[in-house]
């Protein structure tokens, strides 16, 4: 599956935003405006004005909307959620090149809030996945104590864990030990 650079960045941003949410024993990583500023800087989100509590609440709400799209049982429901998200963000496609990146499309309106910026660009990236018939690539880690979001970009859509070095390896080692214990009697 060929994914343009800007779409890949937006998909990574969606996943990272979703993974700031509290889950299991993990606490919310997006609890205040400084945490939101850190997220914005870490993801090189351009054209963002000064952030405040309203921005934080809006981005936290957006995070929940992205989670609903990942959890959608079929493309029809995911499409409805994405269409609502993109419409609410006031999508305004514009070609741009900046910060060393070649031409790409920004979908947010100039001067948009950070939530509208993320809703437009990331919503369109999710739309790209749906249009490509690849909704099953929007996944949650299968490790019982994890549940982090990821986009499966493997060729055969076989990725099961958010990170094969942590969750995947941990479960494989546990299964190996269980087999050895069972074989030992």
C-alpha cells in the first residue's frame, strides 16, 4: 500500500494522540496545556496559535472521536464518523511545501485551532485508508494488558502488536515458557 508522506505523518499523529489516552494502568498523558504543547512540538504541527484550556478539551474530545473510528465495526460506520469529523473541522484543502517537505496537501483552514487542524488533516488521512479499502489496518494491540492503537502497514496485514519488541516479544516469551513448563510436566 503506497501512502504519501503527509498521510503517513497524519496517521502517526492520530495513533500517537490516541495513545495518550488513559488505558489500563496507563495514565492520561494529555492532562494539561503544557502536555498539549509538548505533543504539538513533538509532531511538528505547523501553524498553531497559542494553546489554552479550550484547545486541550477540544483535542481530548478529538482523541475520543479517533478512537471511535478505530473501533468502528465496518467502513460505513467509520465513513460516517470521518465525514462528521472532517466537516466539523472546516476542511480547506491547500497545496503547500514547507520545512523541507515537498508539495503536499494541508486540509485545515489557515488560522484553524489545533483541534480543527488535527481533525482535518488526520481525518483525511483516515479517509484515505477507508477509500483504499484498508480499514482493517486500523488496529489495537492484541496484548491483553496493552490496547495501544497502531496502523498495520505490513504487506500482509499480519501485525498484531503495537511493538513487536515489547508486547509481541513479551507474549512470545510467555508462550514459550508455558510450553516448556507443560512439556516438563
